[in-house]
């Protein structure tokens, strides 16, 4: 990605933290859908196993992702919040929750991913003790498992989960499914070490050329994500999730036709033109990638 972090990723730095904590308050008896169907009853520590879109316009977001990726949605009552599960074919790929502007005036939407961990409370304690923040303390969501929302020392929000039904099978995501995630950070080495301690990752430094270095986070023989240097941008750190598509250029064109916009267009100089960044109609940014190889170490 470019050294300069796109402006579309700048919003929701502080606002999301306040709003996320308020939005995830639910009734004790509120039923949440499992992250895998059918249940696996197996955990895959270190894998990014779930992702939720916290959006200011859930209806507009659903129409966009349905049109662009063919996702279908199942609405659920999650306490006081509107929540829907997105599916690519028969596989659950994420959730969409309506943002309430009552809690914070700053506008915008964001995808927030979740890492599978053996002990959610322990992960939250680690984050707090190593410069991060606990946005939403460990809590049980009936039907889903135990979750917490955290921020790393640079403020990038993310979640941790110990799923009640188990994690999805450990495979490379198919078309229109999530396949990759990157942290754009001011101090990538320090952030890689933070996540290594939190989720037990192995860390490998990889050269990107021109003196640039990224840090790969691995567990279970798979590269789970990468930390890149965004220090030149001046913007807050952020996790950027990527969806796998058959043709990046066609997907970008379809995204604009569906009401989204291009943040970073496909470019031969940027990973051979195999990636792009778009924003959905509500402002949430995500990456598109034709194929992300080398996930297994």
C-alpha cells in the first residue's frame, strides 16, 4: 500500500472507541448467531475468524454488499441493536450492526475484525498491561461465545473471541470471502510484538523493497496478517480487511456502480494491480484482492 494512508481511513479514531463500547451493550438473554455453521467445536487460535460492520446505514450497506458480492443476509434481534449475518453462499462471513449516532457525533462506519483466542479475559488484560485499551470488557454473548473489543497501543480497534460453536475451518477464503488483513501502523515492529504477545503469533520481517520492511504474523503454519509502516501518513493506525474477488478491476467498477467509491485504484505498480481499496456507501473501507498467495509459511 502507499506510504500515505488514504483519507477515507482517518475517521472514527476516537469516536469509534466511545460508540463501540455503547453499541455492544446487550440484554443478557439476547441471542447472537454463531460465527460458524455448522458448529466445528474446534478453536484456531490466532486466526481472524469473524468481522462486523458497524455502520450508520445498515440498509444501504446491505444493498451494496448484496449487489457487489452476492451476499445474503439474515436479520436477528441482538438486544436493542439491529444485527444481520452476511453469508457468501452458505458460509457466514460477517455481521452488520446499525450505528446509533446518539452515542457519538462523529460520522462514519468501519469493519472491525476479531481474533480467536483461548482466553478472552486474559487477552484483554494483556492489552491493558501493554499500552492498549479495553473498549468493551470480556462478556458472554449467548449463542456466540465470549468476546471483548480492544485497541492496540496506537489506537487501532479490534476484537477477540472464544467462539461457543468453534471457529470456521482453517482454509484460504474463496471468492467473495475475507482472505487477508493488514495493520497500517506508525511503529510496525512494536505493533507486531504487541500482537505476538496477545495472540501468540510468530513474527517474521519481510522485505518489500526500497528499504521497506513489513512484519508477518503467523500461527498454526499460516500467515494470519501483516503489519505495514504508515508513519508518513499522519493518520491513526487501522486494520484493513481484504475480500477475495475474481477480477479486481471489474469489482471496482461494480462497486462504484453500486454506490461505493474508489480509495486506491488498481495499479500495476502496486502489487501488480492485484489489489484495490474501496469504500462502501456508508464510508467503511475494505480491500479487494485477486489472490493472496503465500499464506502458509
